[in-house]
C-alpha cells in the first residue's frame, strides 16, 4: 500500500547511458496487452511503444512546518513577484506556441506546396510515371525523417499526446513526455508527417507542443540546462506545472484552429480534470496571445514574404460567405446526419481500437518494425492519392476564368484532363489535407463533385484514417475524422438532394461535426471550434443539434476515442463519476486485502528509514507520535518518500532523540526544494554504520494535514474525495476508539480506487449490477 | 454546532395565514446591516427586503440502508426511465423558458411600441405637455403594476435573482425563491418594468424565470398542486434540483441574448459551483431547445403576426454587416478602453454598494416605502428621457430616404425637429432600451451623434444605472451596464478619433464589454455572449484583450458585483479558494470554541430524540454504537434532523431495544420520501407518555458514510473538501486512539468555515497576513 514506485527515476540515474541510447527502455519486458491486475500490482503503462512504470503526481499542498514558515516569511513584494511571473509564464506559453505553430504552418505549406507544384508539372508534361516516382519518393523521405526521429530519439512524440496530457492533468505522470527532445522531435516530425501527405493533422501535436513549452518554461529550461534563478524554481512543483500545462494545451488547440475560445473550452471539457475560474482566466490570456501572434503573422504574409503560404490566413475552412438559410423542417435531415454520424463515429472508435492493438504488437517488436510500418503506410497513401484520380472521368469546367486552377491552391485541379476540364478527385486527393478540407467544405458547389469521386474519397480516407493513426510519427486525430466526416456529409447530401435545400458544403461541415462528436464525444468545445473555424454563427443551432444527437448515439455504443486510447495504454485515468457498484464496497474491505501499513515514529532511527525505503515501494508513510499517556498513539501526518530521501542525502541526522528547532530545518531545507521531485534512493550513497544508529526528526517535514476517510466509507465516496481534491494518498482511520490501536489502518492510492484493479479482487461486484452511471 | 435552523419551515406551517398576507415575514426584526457574527450565530440573510433564516442544502448522497436497498432494487428499465425523464426535464426547461422569453419579448415590444407611437404622435402635433403627461402616466402605471406585484406577493422576485441562484447552487437555500407565485410575478413584473422604460434589462429576470421553471418541473408543479407520480418524485431532492436549476439558468441567459454557448458558459463561469461534464452536455441540450424555439418564433413573426415586434429577430445588436479592419497597432486604443473600463466598472460596483445599503434601509421600513421608491425612480426616469432631448440641437439629415425615421424603430428620430432634421438624443433616450443599444452600436455612423448628446446619454445612464437597480421590481444588470459602457465607448471614440480608425459602433461594443468585465468580472462567457450578440467573429481577438485588461484592472480594486450583492444580502457563499490565513488554523481550534456535539445511540429512546430536536437547532447528529467490548464506542454515521422528524411523525417506535429488519423499514419509508425536505418538528403532534419511553432503531436511516477530517486538519484544506465535494456536515475525528473517548469530537457546517464568522473569534488571524489568494 502507498505503493507507487519511483522506478522510472531510479532508472534515470542508474542507466543513464542506456537511456541516452534507448529512451524506450523496458524494465518489464512484458506486453501490457495481457495484464492481470490486482490491488497490489504496480502501476504500469505503455509509454511510447513499451511498458514502463508510471508515477502519480502530488497535487495536494504538503502542509508541513517548512511550507508554513515559507508562506509566513514571504513578503508582499515576493507575492506580487510570484503573481507577475505566473502571468508572464502564461503569456510566454501563448507567445512561443503561437510562433512555433506559425513556423510549422509555414514549413508545411511550403514543403508540400513545392512538392505538389513539381508533381503537377510532370503531369502536365504527361510524364505520369516520373510524377508518381517523385511524389512517392518525396513522401517516403519526409515520412522517413519524421519516423526515424520518433523511433530513435523520442518514442513518446509519436501519436497525438493528448491522452498522456489528459492523464497528467488527472494526476498521472508518464515519463519522458515533456522534455526538450520530445518538443524538438514533435515539431520536426509533425512538419515531416503532414508535408508527406499522410492522413493526419497537426492539432494533436500542437497541443503536445504547447504542453512541452509550458512544462519546460515552468522548470526553467531543458533537464540538463536549467535556469537556477530562485523564482523560476517556485514553479517547479506539480501544482503549478499542472496549471501551466493546461495553458499550453489550450494554446495548442487555439493555434491549430485559430479558435481561442474553442481552445479554452477544449481544455476544460476534454483535457483538464480540475478547473478553477482563476485558471480559466489565465488560459484565456494564453490563447489571446496566440491569436495576436497568428494575426501579426498573417499581416506579414499578406505582403507575400511567406512563399507558398496561402492567402486565406489560418482560418482553415471559412464558410462565412454563404447565406445560410434553413427552416424548422430541416431538423429532419439534420437529425439523420447526427444519427448516422454517431454510428459511424463509434464504429470508427471500435475499428481503431482493434487496429491499434495489432499495431502495438508490431511496434513492440523493435525499432525497425516501427519504421517499416510507417513507411508502408506512406507508400500506400502516396499510391492511392496519385493513382485513384485516374479512375474518374474528367468534368468540363463551367466557368473558364476560375477553372481549372493550376499552380495554386483552389478547387478544380486539371491533373490528367484536357484543357477546360478538371479532375474532381485530384482536387480532393492530390493536395494538402487542409486544402482538401477547404475544397470539400466549399459552398455553392453542389455539382462540382461526382458521386463516384466522393465515394472513393470517403472510402479511401476511412481506410487511411484507421491505418495511419498508430504509426510512429506525430499525428492528430482531428483532421482524419474531419476528412471522413466531410466525405460522408457530401455523400448524404447527394442522397438527400430531393428532400432538402441545405448547401452541400454545409452538409460536409455538419458531417464532419457529427463524426467528431460520434468519435470524440465533446459538445460545447467542438461546437465553438466549428463556429470559430467556419466563421459563420448562423450555423450554430444546427451544429448544436447534430453534435448532441451524434454524441448521444455514440455514447450508447462505446466510450470516446481518447478514453479508449487511455485504456489501451493502461494509464490509470480516474473518471469523475464512480461506478455504481462502488457504493456497496467500503474502503475497510479494500484495506483488508492489502498488506499492512509501514509507519514511522516522529523521531525515527536512520536504519529503519533506510530499510523501509529499500524494502518497500510505498511513496507515503504515516508518522505517529507517542502521546502523553502510555498506550496512546497520535497521528502526526504523512511523510513522502522523496522527502525522506532528501533527508538521507543531506545526512540531516541527530545524535540524540530530540525535537529540532525551526532554524535547524530551515538551514538545511527550503520549501521550494522539497516540492521538486528528482531524488531516488539509489542516489543515497554511503550511510555509515554509526549514522545508521542516529536519529531523524521527521516532524518538520511531515504533512500534518492529510485527508482521511473512515473505514466504513464507501469506495464511491472515497473516490469522489480523491478525485475532487486531487490526492495521492488517502489515510484510512478506524471508526471506533480503543487503546492500543493504530490511528491509521491503511493508505489508499489511485491504484486502489480504480475499477479494473478492484474487480479482480471482488469479482462478485461486477455481476451484481449493470453499469448505470449516475450522470 | 451542526446548527442550521429550519425556522423558515416552521413558520410556514405555524403562521400559514400570516404568510399568505405577508410573504416577507421577519422573525428577527433586526437589520442585517449591523450584524455581529460568530461561529455560533444562526444563518441569516436578506430575503426580499427583510432578514430571514436560511438553510443549507443536502448535496451529499445520503448513503443509508434505504438508499442502498433502493438502488439495488431498481431494475434496468427503471434506470432507463430515470435517464429519459432527466433528459425530458432538460428539454422541457428549454422549451418553456424559450416560450416564456418569447412572450415577454412580444409583450414588451408591443406595449412600449404603442406607448412610444402615441407619444411621438403628440409631439408631431407639438402637444409637448400632453405627450409628457401620457409618457409619464403610462410609465408610472407600468412601474406601479410591476412594483405592487413584487411588494405584495413576491418580494423575492425583485432584483435579478442571479445572486440567490448562485447561492443555491453553492448549497444555500433562500426561502420562497422558486415558487409559482414568484414565477408569475417575475414574468408580469419584468414585462411591466421593461415596458416602463426603466433602466433595467430582462436578462437577470429571465435567468430567474428559467430557474423557477426548472425547480417547479423538478418538484412536479406548484407547492399546493403537485403531481404525485412516483417518477417525478425521484427528482424532488437537492441534487437533482441543483442540476435542473443549472439548466434553467443557462436557458435564461440563452433566451435573453439568443446566445446558446454563452448561456452554458455563463452558468459554468459565474453561476454554478459544481460542474460535471455530463451536466455541461445536458445544459447544452436545454439551450439548443431554447434556440430552436426562438428561431421558430422569429419565422412566425416574419409574417407580421406579432404586432410591433421588430424584424431583427432577437439578435439584439447585430454588427455583422461591418467589415472589421484593425491592425496590431490598434492594441493601444484597445488597451486604453480596457483600462478605463475596468476602473469605471469597479467604481460602478463601489457606488452601487453604497446606494444599495441606503435602499435596504428604506425598503426595510415597509411596503409603502418600497412602492414610493420605485415610483419616484420611474418619474425621474420618465422626466429625464422626455425632457433632456429638448436640450440638444437638431441635426440635418444626410440621406432623406432613411432619415428621419418616424413610426418605426431605427436611428434618426425626428422628435421636436423640423422635417429633414433629427434629434440624436431622442434617438437614444425616447426608445426601448434594446433599441437604444442597437442605435448606439450601429456602425458606420461616426457623425450621427453629437459629442454633447453622447455625454448627456452617458451621464444620465450612469445615474439611472445606479438608482434603478435596487428598487422593488424585477431587474437585470446586463443592460444598464451595456448602456453605460456603450456611451463611454462612443465618448472615447470621439476623443481618440485622430488616432485610430476603429469604427465608433465597434468602440461602443468594446466599451460595453469593458464595463461588463470591469463590473461582473467574467471573461470567457462574456466573450462568447458578445460574440453571439454581435454576430461578428472578427471582433473576437480585440474583445478578448479588452475583457482581460478590464477584469484585471477591476480585480485590483474590489470584488465583482455579484459577490458584492451576495455579501450585502448576507448569503453564506463559499468561494473555491480559501483565505491564506486559514492554513494557520486547525479545525480542532474551531471545534474548541463551539458547544459540544449532541449524539445519539444506534437504538435511542424516543424522549431523548424529542428533547434533542426541541432544544437544539442542529441539523445533523452523529450516531454511535457500543462495540463488542466495554469502553469501545463505534461511530455508525450521521442522521439528519429531517429524518428524525419523519420517524416521530410516522411513530415508527419499538417496544423493546432491538435492531430492525430490512422489511420493517421499507414498509414505512422509501428513499424518495427521505430525500424530500418538508418536515419540521412542530408537525409532530402528540407523542404520548408511553411512546416517549419506547425506542427507535436509527441504524437504517443513518448515513453511514459521512466525510470526516482529523482535528489537526487545517481549515483551508477542510474548506476545500467541504466545497469540492459539496457537504453540509463534516465530522471532526480525534487524531489519537484512546479508550473512553468519543470517536467524533465535533461537527463543522458551512457557517463554521466562512471567513467572516471565524475572524471575530480569532481576531489575531486577520492581522497576521494580507489577503494573498493562491489563484
């Protein structure tokens, strides 16, 4: 109990050289897919492609003597400085995220722009094979760069990173997620993967990039080159970093869609587990900065200094120019879109789950397999994008002034067609993903696309959306789902043409929204993101209805795609709502099946501490004091493993058994130092035999205000407390009073309160009741 | 301790006839303004205009045997029925709020429309005095109707109602807030007050109306005519009603501004204290329904069946037709708007506070004083609105086809001017408030208004905004602040004309936004509301910056206007963040200064229960059991006063001291019944002498899973637990183990954890540290 290992940290120092070479070291060598969990199991999760130990975070304020002294001794000026720094950091997070998003956009637009120009050039000369080889080769190379970086330097940079951030904000730290290397690989990898025309977006990676920036700023720089300035160190604790990462995630979404309010709401609805209105406000500040940066950059690019970067700025799918007209009766087609979208979304989740399981098995085999997988997907994608447009017939242009468009972005690509004709499928496939969405969202174009082309487009992106996500490159889920959804919306528009007057471009938007809601299960934030993306407020009511219906339908089949990934990775995410059967189980029953607590006296022998640290994996230890009378034991509080290690490392030992004075502690330790989480027991070298017989006064370092529950408390309520307050350890106290009994009968941690850890131990609970949740 | 009176309830039955005549009965007869609070004081607050007892709500799930049985016995079908009903109620809340909002809009537009038409008719005939008398008389009559209804039938319907709803969702019930009478008075009163041209809006009242509808639906109808259907009773508990009222409040905001996302966010940021993502979703459903209702109604009115209701539909201040152009350098004027707006907003709060204190003293004197106050304000408003336009010069029209506009809404009122001229001040004053805002927000009109007219407009609405809010009619704060702010924005525009090209209509919008943020201190929700109101997404970035700056400036002076009103009313609202000095105080110290706990044995004598209920005002009592050994006492849980009264009322007594069986309890009580809060000790009549000697088995009715804290817990952390989990009682347990000691040493309630109750008892804490909050 109290068991959360700091194995990962230990490895960091023990195997530092190993890590340099293989950041995906795997101390377990067991696939996570076949796990058998119980209460006493250690927390493991898939980090990158391999299984590692993970650790919980200390979001609770550790109210020990040092904290109180520190707090009392802070002057008004220092408090102001802290507040100003806090805002400055939020500002910097927004600024840097905005700048990096700008650079990524610039790079992607230019690389893929020049690539497509060359390919179009070959096609116009009818050198089709050469064009294909060039297209394939460039995409292969770009994918190779993205993938080799991910595989060799930062396996955690693969994928979107959003599930891990969600877990972090819930209180679970995944190792190697927010380092400088990850940031670098994510930026370059994202540019490579998106430019390579793979079916993935840059939104997920931007969220991760924003969080990395936030985390690096909070700790004052990369791990090896930190700023030692005292005031930055004040932010180097789990609580402040949590706030910063929330800001970073919002800024990322904002930068991806230029949706400042949508970014804040995305963090609020999907990513963050705790939320205060002060944080809402600070996050809002970050996204405002991002928007200003993007705006400044668009102004700059209007002057044509940005190469091939388009004119449209960053609002990707502007449909504001269309006069939306719909009436109350259009609610029927809108409902149909929502229902089918919900079904498709949950089907997508289901299939993606199956494919990710297979991919995990492939990826675990080694680096070369990961690389080969990525490259095969790239070859397949290139072949389809280049080859399929040859299957469709050319369409004659209506308006020769705007059609065909050659050498620039826009609808109506000529491809292999004679002059005055265009190839509608090439318009959708042989372009960047952003342009593809822009083209399919384009309004007043009901006859631009042939049904057959839309069908091919939809089918192709269904396949690509499923097989691309799990490969070892940075990838976002938004864009693939938007692509599938817009194809589905257009298809439905063609079928429903006799019955409704809604524009086909709008139906594509609604189809995309319904599939997003059906897969990701967000409502308010998606609604606002779509609002800000499409720049058309009149769409709001029908978008809302589509989202609500699609989410309702999707929820009746399976959980959201992020929950599914969290579960697949084994991250111990704690939901807000407990399972109903948890009301029938008391924490006392949980404690009974765990091993007993290891506790310390207020003034403890060094040897006992060293033994406990070496022989247990607990992270929190109750500290007891003898009362004035015999037989009476008083609970003083909980001491953390990290603090005990600090004591041993600094050799803060006493020759005799006595309480220390305030100044003695303050000489050796500061609160800021204690809040940092960097020590491990292996760092403690050479405690001599004499020192082993000495004593340590644990009182000043003990958190005197731990949260407690009675043994009769139901697991459901204990979980609510744990989750709402953001705990790491929860003490269980007896419900009776008697002499000679310990005032603490157990410690509960996150692992003990998770349904999939409890159920194997109490199998009768699962059958007792269905899964009605009290929302 | 555990002390929260149900006095209000007692009075309900004892003085039922009295209440019929005076819904503002005042058992205390002491002004709340001079209060001297300590920990043992009873919770009092200003309800309507007088001081009443208030009560806390039970948001915690009462996990007693009955609850568990009830939960276990629910079939899958019943669970489905509950979920469907929950959604149906959310749907109905949206539907009814939408319909009522529609009716209010229709009534207001028609009443004030015909009133203004007649007045304009008199003016065109140059019968100025007659016009004035008609204007004054109509406004007087309308104010009289609104005010007399409020004063005589529902004093709680006066004002916006938002602070009380905020308190309800925080866990404090204000009596007589959500009844059918209040709903009726609020609707009619709001129509009257708004039509009377008073400087107040219908948004606050609509929020209250939405909440009333929600509450009435949840309890199955008005107090005296409830539906007895079993399934509706499942919603008649504090938790489900909390969710419904959240939906209602969102629907109200949505209906007021046709801002569905803004409505949800307003509830989230400003009104609600607890929030789950499931609720976010349900609230979103309610607002979607409201929008559909409003849309259907606008379609209907397009056919001209709605009398004078304007064409613009309900988006009040549409500025979407303007091409917004601004560049990065415009950040300077925008920052200036924000800074001055923040200062003005906090100044407004400060002055409003002073005036409300004076008004409270006047209102407490009696009904006739309240009525006179309202009527004086009405006369003053009418006189200014009619008289001031005579002071300004007439302006010649630029475009004779659109100017002057007579007989319809729009800019350029002729008033007393010759043909081909218009009176710009009459355009702003002699119109409905909605039209005034529309006119002052109108874009591309930099020279329409003379600086002198804007100055008069601004000054007048500053005065009216301060003196109108506290009178006894339903009144919202949004519109007055928007009016002041838009005047200020235009004024600033005139001053800054040489330096910026931002349109003056947009500056009016930004001015309104800055003053709102400076006074109400919301950011994200205001931003979205303004977005949805003005229908122009390009305004988003500058609106965000204005809001952030104005809020920051405002926060450095005083708290938000709602917090200020909450404090003035004495509602024990509990903030999310504890005060810093609370870390230096333990709950044990709080317990020491309170009287001791009254507890029961598991099987208790009837006479003891009756004594405790009569002689204490506690609402929760710990239930203890003797253990197997002597001297060991076990804590069984907490029993609520309401449940004890139910036991006495049903005379569920035992002749001998024994534990009861499950079926015995279920025969007498159901969980649904226990969740309802309607009993009081005076209802218990005639417990005979023999019955007094009998026993009650309290076990099955006791909440066996109360939340507990150790006596050494700091008040700051205890408060976080209390607030985050939503408690009413928190047990304090000793930190040591010893025989013969009670396992519970005290009970803490909301009153014990509020700063202004603690500080008088521990005066040294206040001086120890400034008010740094850890946000």
